[in-house]
């Protein structure tokens, strides 16, 4: 399984970005994670194989929306009301499990896309 992210960039605080992730194989649960310089990689959001279950970290609840299109093998992260503290490299990840909310469950990783939120 190969995952390729796109959609990162520079945005002003309060703005929006939409990240996308193209999967070459058929991972089941999918997720978005982020890592800021000098910090550990954190979970942002995950979505089950069917799309019927979603998980959001507290710091993005109400601002980010995860979705997927299995026919296109795509996963998306709509990021609204962005804050400077959202600045990080965002990674798409896939799991062999149908539903997962722990980083340890994710086996496949993309190369990451930089998101920078300016004040």
C-alpha cells in the first residue's frame, strides 16, 4: 500500500485547507496524523473502512472533518479555522484493521505534507 498526500501549504490563521490522500492499495481504517518540530507524532483524526465511524482529537473537534471515497481510494481532511498551533507536517496513514484510533494500529504511511499557519 502506498499513500500520497497533497494539499498542504501556507495559510493565514482562520483560513482553511483541504488535504487529500491517494491510496494505491486497499487499507481499511485510515487516519491523519501530524508532527510539529521537536514533538511526537499525534493523531488528528481517523475514519473506519465504511466511513461510518470517525474519531477526532480534542484539539481539532469542530474544526476538522475527515472523509473518504472508497471508489476513488481517497481520504480527505478538511481543515477550517486554522490556528498557528496547527502548523506541522501532516501524514496520511492506513491500517489493516477496519477501525482504529491508536497510532500503533497504522501500518502504512505517506511521506507527509507541510501545513503552515501564519498569524
